[in-house]
C-alpha cells in the first residue's frame, strides 16, 4: 500500500488581536493550526485534526462569557474571517454580478416590450370584437331587409297573378323563374 502525504500550504496573513475591551489579554500571540502528521490514515486518506483549545465555551465566576475559541489573545472567528478575506478574490463575483445585472436589465426590457405588445393585442382584439358585432348587426339588418323584400315580391306576384292571369302565365312561360 502506498503512503500518501498531504501537501502543506502557507499563506501570508495578518493575525488579529483582541480588542481593548478584553482587558485580560494584554499581549498578542500568533497561533497556527495543528500540523498534519506525515503519515495519513490508510482507511480514510484524510488527516485528522484535534480541536483542542477551540470550540468550547464556559462562564466564569462573574457570569462573563469566556471564549475558548480564542487562544493566547487571538479570536479564532476573527482569524478565520481575516484569512478568508485575504484569500477571497471578489473579481469573478463582481463580473458575475455585472452579467446578472445586464441580464436582468435585458429581461426587464423584454418584459416591458411584451407588456406593450400585449396591450396592443388587447386593443386590437377589442376593436376586432367591436367590428364583428357591427358586422353581425349589419348581417341581421340585411337578412331582415331580404326577408321583407321576398315577402313583398310574393305579395306582388300573387296580386299580379289574380288581377292579370293571362299576361302572368304568358310572362311565366317567356321568363321562367326557378323555385
């Protein structure tokens, strides 16, 4: 079985100190994380770290909160935050936020354009419905006029056939009408 070694990295960083409100800590010490053993566990392939000194909190006799997160005057949370801030590169985030803002602007512009087109389409639909209703009204009037004209023609035919029977039959034979 091959032995794996974990690479070690070291970044230059500022070590934060406790603020003056913690009078119990007057000197500043640098604390580094636990070192990795040269030989790693063969089952997990990952080095294990002990968290002694970090991670427990207690209350003193006076009821004040004493943090075991800080060792020798260094606040672990502040240390990790400063370390993250020194390694974090905001440029890709800024670029992605700029792209997101541009995309959002384009999306909003398209949304406004769609809303305008929708309003135009609704106006056209309302106008078309109005024209359709006018067309239906006109068609009813034309049908009523045609029915009245047909009725009038039948009445005139019957009167002409009774009053002038010979001339009516002669005209029917000369000009036949489909019925």
